């Protein structure tokens, strides 16, 4: 189309969402700019699957290199293939002005449980040592003179306590028998978030020592009272350890103005479209994302800063008490009352409302009582 041609002339390139969300690197499937050589890339991203959200902004000066399942610990080994690939790619980017590394999420969220609960030789992973060695590798990379090197910290833990074990099994980290042995402390959301904070703290301290820029968005993404991931960044799939791309990328655009200036015109409308396309791929999800009730930017800003409803209802919090009080004080009335054939008196028909599997039924005015019941669904 003419709009697409105009954007391509300014350096923007459109890719289908299926290629970006896939397990393979989108740049290996569709070239971002056919007329540009690799040496013209100015912003280079290297990271695990969490770094794919930076691919939402398409620009011919952006180079996105993702390594599925890559760990920060793996980069500390000299013979690691990902380490070799990063070194080779940087040697082909003489005009790079910023180099961003996003590793460590797999170490914090998956490798910790794999090393501790595996059947043979269980050990406790040393996140402090991994963070220091990882930053040392980043500082050893040869980058163009004057280029800014940035290390991005790990993202908060997303799964709730009741689905953590199933999440680890679905990712192939542990078997069901191994996941059943996870103790209550390791399942706790506070323990997992503290592990993220510890790892990021070690990254920040080491980056300050070697003169590297450090950045993370943990404080913007979690509820300070509950410690859970805010609804704007939580996936509709409870098992997913990844954050929602469209809302998280707005945080980085605000934190990094240079990154926000790379966005093409109408970028927020594209975010709405791409998020809707992604949500349609999960019709089995038991809940709707908060952005379906409001805009993506509104969910990121202050009016969207509430904990995920399924998390908050399990804790004795003021937020839960307020919601429960409002729910009990708001009866539902039928819009078209009907009359009883025997008594010729007006009645209210049954009205149902579902909230996280809980339904309420309004009885006729003669009884005037709420009846709570559990609504089971056959899948």
C-alpha cells in the first residue's frame, strides 16, 4: 500500500505478527531492509526470548538478535555458541551507537528450579556469580568507539503460586514428579520476586564498576503491596512466564527517549492491532486482558495500576475487601420483568454474573437473597 511504501522510505518495515512471536528470529525469515547492509545498523539488541518485544518497533537501523532459551550463565563459557554469535555480529556493526543485552530471565525463572529440583546432583544456582561473570563478558565485547552498552535486568516473575508447578512442567523445566517436590517457600511470590531483585542488584553494582549502563522496569511492573505482576503486563495465560509485549514496550519507550523516537507514525494503533491478533490465538484463556476494557496506554498509566484480579482475590487485601463490598451492595435487576401466571405478581427473572468462576443468582423479590455457587466449565 501507499502507507506501507511511505513508511519503508523513512526506514520502517512491516512484518506479520506470526513471524515476530514465533520461536525463530524474525530477521532470519524476512529481511528488515533489503537495500541496507548490516554495517548500517545503529541499535543492536541481544537477548533471550524476553527481548523479542523490542521487535515491535520496525526500523532499518535496529538489529534484533534473539536466542531462544539462552542463559546468562551460558554466555560466561568461552565455547558457548551464543557468545560466539554475539562477538561475530558485533564485528559486523561498525556504526552501532547502542548495544543492549537482555539475558538472565531464564536463569532466574527456570534454571533456579531445574538445578535445585533435578533428580541427579541437585545444586543451588549461584545468581551472584552468574551476574558478575555475565557483566564481565559484556564489558569484554568489542564495540565501536563511543557506543553505549546497556544491560537490561530480569523481569518480575509472572506465574501465581497455584500455577507455578504447572508452568515449569509446561516449559519442560521439570517433570510433574519433580515439580511436586517444590517447597512452599520457593513457590511464594515474594521469594521469587526477591530473587529477581537480588540478581538485578548484582547486575547494577557490577555495571557501575565497569562503566556500563544498567536499566530495568521491575518497580513499574509489580504491585508494591502484593508483589504480584500488574494486570497490564500479565499474560492471559497463567502458565506464561513472559510479560505482555505491547504494554511493556511503552515502558521502555518512556525510559529510553531515543528508542521511542524510532517508532513509526501510528505506532500505538499498531500495538492495539497486534495485541488483538495475539489474544485471538488464545481463545481458551479463562480471563480477558485488562487492555480489552481500556486502551493500552491507559492500562500502563496510573489508572491501570491494579493487581491481577485472580491474584488479589486470594489475599486479604483492602482491594479485595472493597471489591467484595461493592459486589454485594449492587443487586442486578431485570430490564423486562415478567408476571407469574398463578399469583399475577411481578417477578425478577434469574440473572447470572460470572467473576473468575464465581456466579451469583438473584432470586425473586419474595426471597430477596443472593445465592453463591461455583460455575464449572467443561473443557
